[in-house]
């Protein structure tokens, strides 16, 4: 559980930094932020991407995975409680694993 806690902490810190950034570009790495509805509309219109998975980042944000048909393109978005979303990463050739092997503890 310690590893999961560390990852949640890192994501929470990243989410806080992105969400509090001003303007539509959060930093020099071109992380685009806008209202959630605009991001969703853009991803659907430009890439035919729809939300396929999501997870909560505590009570501060939601992390979403958007995929186009057949995984041609993908985008990871983080959204705060006010509805402000930031694109964290995007790429192509998404591969979905049908089963996740059990981890040995």
C-alpha cells in the first residue's frame, strides 16, 4: 500500500500544480487547460476520442483516459472539482490488456 500512497501523492501534487496554473497554457511544456466541456468536445471532434476510463485523485481531481476507435490515438486528462481540465499526455497506438496478471506480494 505504501507504493500506491506515494503514487497518489505525486499525482495529487501534479494535479494541484496544473490546476492552479494560470492561463490556457500551464507551463513551457504546452500543457493545455480549459473547461472540461471544451476539452471533451475538442478530443471528440479532432480525434474521435471518448472517455474510456477514469479514476479519482482523492477529493481534488479526476484523471481520465480518452481513446479513439481501435486505440489509434489516446489522451490523458486531469480535471479539478471546478471543471477545469488539463491535458497531461497524448499519443498513438494504445494497446489494451485484457487481463492484468496477479501481483505477487
